[in-house]
C-alpha cells in the first residue's frame, strides 16, 4: 500500500454516507458502562472531537482538535470541556481543560495530507482529576499488527448525543506510523480511541486522525502510539514540571517544537468548525 495512492480526506474534512459496518449506539447505562472514560471533547462551544482518559486528569485525543481551522491558531484550553461518558444530555463527569499539548513534531496544516497523521496526537490536562466510580482510565498498548481486529468508540455527526461503538473493524496495514483501518468514522470522531481487546480488557492502540478511501473503500487513518505517545508524554511531563524553562535558562537549545498551551494564553480564540 502506498500512502500517495490514497484518495484522502484529511482530518475528517468531508461527510459521506454511512456504510452499515456494525456501528451501534451505546445509548443505555448498561451498554455504556465499560466505556465511560471515553468522552465528548467540546471545543469552543461550537465543535467537538472525541477523547479518552488515560490518567485521572489527562485526556488523549487528536492534535488537530486543538486548533481553529480557520486561523490555524490554538484554541484556548479554557474553552475545551471534556464530558466523560456523555449520553443523552448527561455526563459521568465534566471537566474544563487546564492546558493542552500537541505532539512536539505536529504542525497544524489541513492541506498536509495523510503523512501528518503520524504525529496527530495531543494530551489535554483537566482542571481536576476525575475520580468518579466507573470512570476508569484506559491503558495504552504500543503496537497492533496488520490483520488484527479492533474496535472504536466515538461521537460524530448525527450521533453527537451518545457514543457509538463499532465492535469489530480491521487493520489493513501501516505505513510511516499511520494505520489504515476499516472502521466507520465521520465528523467528530477525530481523537477517538481505537481499542484492541484482550479478553474483557480494552487497550488503546491508536487514535483516529482522518478518513479517506482506498480502492473505493472508505477507510479511517489512525496514529500509531508506538513512538509518538512516548515522545508526547515526555514533553508533556517536562512542560508540566517546568523543566523546559529550566533548560532554556541554562542556555540549552529551546527549539524542540514542544509547546504546552495554557488556559488564557490564547487571547482571542476564534469559533471552531465542527470536526
């Protein structure tokens, strides 16, 4: 598979008809119980992505969700709200973002194409940890193989009021740190966790970045977590601890690309288009 041969709609840019792939709504408490740590990430009150807890106060999502598509500027984190387990107007827990960080190598460019999906990861720090019973952060796994069966839990256009799960979709292959998946995604599914099941344990193996077509078939693109997540976590931890500023003060190079976005740092956030 060559990435250059794919007809891609980067960052979920175009709507398309549903494929009937087994996507079903988690509309009841019983159905949604195991997935309460997946939530809707409301951005600026006008758009949303999907995110998932990987620590009581940290949400994993797609980096492009942190930017205003019209201006390319980062959205003020104080305008980002994580609604864990959001379903039919109610959430298991709701938190506002304190800060957010895209992968250090990520550069927001909607026209960049599929290659940009390889670093399309971000961590969002919440203003308070979520300690609600039943909302348990997910573990991550470093790799998934071609041919593996995976599942996706997401919010999207036409199903924004409750999460939906596709129980079984597949990994067609990987190129340059980007997985090609048969999963059904649309606006709002950006940042959704891609799970691999180990018995009853769900582990996140990728994050939805974009959708496209391969040989006429609708596909999703997912970011590999193998190296990018470790790099992002390291940069995020350093920024939270103030180590980046200490290194700069000591005269070390500061052009690492890592940048944590703090609440109120963005003075004039713009409206966010639906994702």
